[in-house]
C-alpha cells in the first residue's frame, strides 16, 4: 500500500513535505516506492527456508529498508503535538506519509525480529544434536 501511494503521489506531482519547507521530489518518492516493494518481497521470502545467499539478501534488504523508511516516520511527534494542541493540520499528505511510514516501519521491525528468531530456531536442533554427540 505504501508503494502504491508513493508512486501515485509521484506520478500526479502531489506535494509531500519532508520538512516544513522541503517537499519530496518525485524521484525520491519513486525510490521509496521501489524500496517498499523490495521490502515486501523480502518479507514474503522470510516465510520460506532459503540457502545462505538468499538469507543474506533478505537480511540486507531488511537492514537497508527499515532505517530508510523509518526516517519518514520521524515527523510523527510533530504532527501529534500540532493536532493535540488544536493548531490545525499543516499538510494532509504529510500526515498520511508519516502514518504510512510509521506503520510500514513497525511491520518491518516485527518481520525482521520474527525472521531472526525463526533462523535461530532452525539452527537450534542441529546445535542440540552436536551437543549430544549425534550427527
């Protein structure tokens, strides 16, 4: 969903503010959309057992995508304060971008933690067998 929204905004030329006076360029929005698609593919791939190169690729995408997409969520406290104080909304697209970035970042962190724990569990039976002298 994040990728679709970002790509739509980029194609339509919708102004999405990174900071108060600095909007995202359409190229940056397309890069973020592509990174979100890569992260989605990596999340889908975590459901399967893969060889070492596949695990490295999944880890690499998750390690790269999570902080980059989390930067978009950095404005969430500012929007919260603005809305809580009743000052009014500065940018509806900016708020939508921050909320989508926050949700995507939270999901990526949860997937990465789950994947790491699952990999540790996959290796655990082999380590237990070695500890008991079994091949």
